[in-house]
């Protein structure tokens, strides 16, 4: 075995050991609770089904689908 191959293997093994140690350190760190995002209140549902509105954006979409 040449000296170049030996150094290459040592480097690989060293890198694998460092990566393993880093992974173990991440797992061992204490967990910090993540703050929950505030939930936005939904507007009330329209009484007579008036939830759909034809806007300029909707009209543009319909014009783009014409063949």
C-alpha cells in the first residue's frame, strides 16, 4: 500500500469521526421550544354564500384561458 493511499484513508476516517461527533453533539443539545405563531382569526362566513367575488385578477385569468 502506498503512502498516498494510507493518508487518504486516514483523512477519510478522521472526517467520518468528526462528522459522527458533530452529529452526536447536535442530538445531545437541549431542545428549545419554538414559539408558536399567532393564529389569525378568519373573517365570518358570508350568510348568503357571497364568498366568491369576480375581481380584475379573476377576469384576467379567464381571459388568459380563452382559446
